[in-house]
């Protein structure tokens, strides 16, 4: 019995705890950034998420041009709003939060 004293129970599931976190803004970091485009790039141990802004008029025109059989541009210029670099643990937490948000939004849309 003395052999097991002090050992962690390896079969016990990991517990999650909720902790309130308050982020204090630095300079103008509390100002919202408008983005209508996102792109994800992976590097060893990191994920880079680029949020950008594409002109809405151009976004609306592209489907019309394609439907009419017109020539689409080879590339589209937009503005990089912000680049976020995250570790995989942060991306996992973001994924969980976004999944809950989407599930809640879909549930709210369902007819009653």
C-alpha cells in the first residue's frame, strides 16, 4: 500500500477549470479591427492567422463576372488588418470557443 501513496491516478480523466482572465489593452489594441477575410498558415509549432479586408464592392462583383462568363482577375488585392501568431494550444482553445459560438447561433436560428 505504501508503494501507491503519492502516485497520481493515471486512469483519472483530466479536469478542466474555469478561470476569469482580464486582458488589459496596450496602446490602441482594444480598438476593433474589421476583417472580412482570413487565411491560416502553419509553421513548426505555430499557426499564423492573417485577417484582411477586401473591398465589399469587389467581392460582390466577382460572382457576377463569373456568372456572366467574364475573365476573373488572377489575384485580388486587399489590406492586411492584423496577423495573429498562436501556438497549437491557443488554436485548440479558439476552435472550441468558435464551435460553441456556431452551435449556439445555429440553435438560435432553428424554428421553434
